[in-house]
C-alpha cells in the first residue's frame, strides 16, 4: 500500500537517512528531473511508452474540480521551498542570493589571520515553506541535521517543544490565526493553526513554515534594521520568531474574548434562544488554541532561565529577551485557560436554562391538560347511553352542562395564571 503524504499527496515514503552528497545549487533541479522521467521507465518498460500522466484527466473520469486539485498539488510539489536565504556578518545582510550550500560555505570560510580586528560574527538564515522529504533532506545534508529533525520538519503536526541534538536546537512553535466572521452562528472555524519549526546551530538557523499564515518576512525585515541585535547570532532570530508568534497569540485571544463575551450575553439575556451547539463550537476552537499555546511554556522557561540540561549555552543577553517572551506567553496562557473555564460554565448555564425552559413548558402543558380534562369528564359522563340518568331529558340540561364546563375551566385558568403556570 502506498503511504500518504501529510498534505494529501501520495507516493512512496522516502527514507530520511542521509544520502550521498549532491549538488545543492538548486533544490528544485533534481525534483524536476524525476518528474520529467516517464513513468514507463520507472516501471522498467520502453522509454518511448506514453506516460499515463500525459492523458487528459477528463478522459480518466476526473471532474473539473478534481483536475484543478491535482494541478494545484503537482505545482505545489514542484514549487521551490526556499523562501529566503541570506548570510549575515556582524548583523548586516550580505548582498546576493546564495543557495544553502553556498551560504554555509561563506559563513565557514576561513577569515584572514593578519587582521588586527577580531573576527566578526556571521551566520546563515534559511527560510523554507512546506518542503517535501527530498527537498528537506537536501537542506539537512548541508547543515548536518539529524534524520529525526528532518522528519519533524516534513511531517509537521508536532507538539510545541524544545529538543537538542548535540550542539543544535529544535524549537517547534504553533501559529494561530483568527478567522473573521460576522457572528458565531455563521462561523464554521474560528481559530486556524499552523506550525513553524526552527533548527538552530552555532552559525546557522533554518526556519520551516507549514500553513497559509505565520509569514516571517516582517520578522526578517525588522531584524535587518536592528544590526546590533542581529549580531548576537542565530539565537536572537529564534527569540524574534518566538516573540512574533506569541504576539500573534495575544491578538487572537483578544478577538476570541469578544466571541466569549458575546456568547455570555446571549446566554444570560432573558427570553433569548439558547443554541448550545454554538457554545460547543467556540469551546472546540478554544481547545485548539489551548493546545497551541500552553505546551510552549516549558520550552520558553528552559531558554529564559539557566538550564543545566542544555548542552548549548544561551547567552545572558539573549535569556533576557526570552524572559520577556515568557511573561507575555504566561499572560496569554492564563487568558486561554480562563476562556476554557468560562465556556465550561456557559455549557452548564445553558443546560440549566434549557432545563428551566422544559419545566416551564411542562407546567403549561399540564395546566391546559387539567383545564380540558374537566370538560372531557363532564362530556364523557353525559355521553353514556343510559335511560335512567338525572337531567337527561331536562329541556335546559345541554346549556347547563356547557355553562358548568365553561365556569370550571375559567376558574382553573385564573388559578393557573395567578400561580404563573400560564
């Protein structure tokens, strides 16, 4: 059976073990060559045999929507995963657009020994967007990433965490985006999540982004304007990315708070209808936000305070930045937890409100049943076919029976109304 790719693409799963060194000048070239190779050659038949991929999809029975989806998936796989690649020397971006291999070679090139000035700090920053296994393996071979790190980068869907592999860090962050909507009743999704994985070494940082939001272009542009801060090295980039994501958490929680307040107003407004499904929808989205936010606290705490378990020393100046991010994250985590508790209380309140409404309805039904029971009783007695019944042959018996039924029913109605059953 052919395993499925995490993004819905099918194909044989590639091993993430390091392959022989290859030309990394273009991460796209080898992938394109494999896709131009006819399928018949891969099956061991004649090279001239036509490939099924050349057959129009409509002939194979695919609908136009399926054709568009297939074209999008194929174009996604052939897209270049490298969003940006740059070398920074003493916090200043160097001109040019190097490949990852060229960037690392430039960073680790020997510096002149006869210079009186101390060597300037330099590192490479490579940004990737949803690379496949082959593309990630090509980048991982350049920077010496462990195969488990490359697997996390390809398959994503990881829990926020901080791991270390020898002298490298792996930091997994969840990104969140608030899906705008006019009202909760019209929303199908409120919080959309993505993922960013950072691999930090002594002289490089690789960022891998999954999802349609959480772009890091603004972070890179901001840091390039802060050369003194950027000169501290890749750990500063890691801090800035984490700070950018936590700021996104704060913006999302502010928007979700408005939805929670609107739901509270709806539940506790007298006479308003109660749609408990909307509370469950909001609670589900808050749970997704909670799963993205809360696990990050332990990772930030390890970076913000001295940790003997870390083999890589985080400079004191960088730890100060991480402490600021940790403070913001703590505020967000507490707020998300309060949302969860508030929604749980709203569920109980909604169930109580529904129970009270059911009791009110039952009292009304019982009151009307009692009123009509009297008329039914009188009509049932005088509807029996017996010869010897009082007032059976009385001239005014019919009108008297109607008057008695009406009077008793009216009395019961007034009594139930005073008791607020009706």
